[in-house]
């Protein structure tokens, strides 16, 4: 775990990329609140209802966050962790019925945005 991210210390480009990745993660992982239980799900588990193509579409959308992280200079080791998060989400989500629950619980995109934030916070400490 790193120090708190000071977004004011980021460049305009970094702030914009971070905002885009957060929006994508929210859309894919937490777009809709489930009434009565206080849990949020996004498009990712909804897409996984469609066999194969839904999981592939979810993975393709998740790669956007990794692409942004690559443009921001996230190190290969962290990018590999991000790819592993998406791979686990995609493989877990491909299991009929149970996979939708895995997609709803794993939230790979939120995890990946958190890794990006950690990278940016660590980089601030060096500057």
C-alpha cells in the first residue's frame, strides 16, 4: 500500500487519464446498485450472461484501463498484474451461472485502477 495519491501533483494528462480509467472501472464494476443489499455491479457481470462473447467483450473493455496505464508508464510487473486480474475475471466469468457471480465479486477493473493510482503515488514520492 502506498501513500495517498495527491492528484494536484499530477500533470493534466495524468489527471485526465486517471479520470477516464475511474469512469471505465465504475461502468464495468459498479454502475448499478442492487436494491436492498447495498452492493453495486457493472456491465461486466451483465455482459458475462452472454456465453463467450460477453466475457470477450468485458475483457476487451477492461484492456482500456491497461492501455491507459501503459501510456502513463506503469512498469511491466504492474501491467502483468493488471493483465492477470483481467484474465482471472474473464476465466472465472466464463463458468456458466457461477461466472456471473465471479464477475460481480472480483471487480478486476477497480483493482487495476487501484494499481494505477499506487503507481502514480509512488512516482510522486520519487519526484
